[in-house]
């Protein structure tokens, strides 16, 4: 496996994008659409929390 893929996988694991270290051995595998959607929704939750706090 290319070094850049390994570094990308390790960074994703450290930042919680992937939770299972076994994915580091399978970075060339295809991902099902549901898994990609789940990651995207988790990212959106981190960037845009559903509850907004008002300072008023």
C-alpha cells in the first residue's frame, strides 16, 4: 500500500473518522454507500450542531 494512503488512514483513525483500526489494512477496499453517508452525517453533526445557543 502507498505511504500516503497509510498516513491518511492513520490520521482518520486518530481523529475519530474511522473507529476500527482494522480499516488500516483495508484502505483499498470499497465502502458501502451507507458507511460513507454515516461518516458524512457524523461530520456534519460536529460542524453544525443541531441545537443553537442564543446569547439573548
